[in-house]
């Protein structure tokens, strides 16, 4: 089942069908969805909470970072 958020979305051809990264529900990628890539504000806030709680992070590679700890210590 695809989530359509407004009546005008029924007249708009979706650019793609994606899965909500939080709950996995299929939804149409429409510019009228203020929460994309999420299906709802709830899923958007759940994701934000995971980042805030540091349950999610962007992996780093110290060998390829532009700035090192030594650079930070100099300032």
C-alpha cells in the first residue's frame, strides 16, 4: 500500500516509490510531502531522536579526515 498525503497527490505522478527509512512503509516521493523521505512527522521525529541520542552516526575514517586531533590541539 502506498501512502498518499493529499488529494492533489492523486493528480501528481510520483517521481518514485520509496520506503520510509523509519517504518518501512511504501510511499510516493512527492514534493507535497513535507516529511520526505519519511511517511509522517512521527517517523521523522523518531529518526531525529535516534541521531540526538547518538544511536546513529556518520562513520569516520581518521586516516582520511582533513583535520586531525593534533590540528584541534593547536588552536
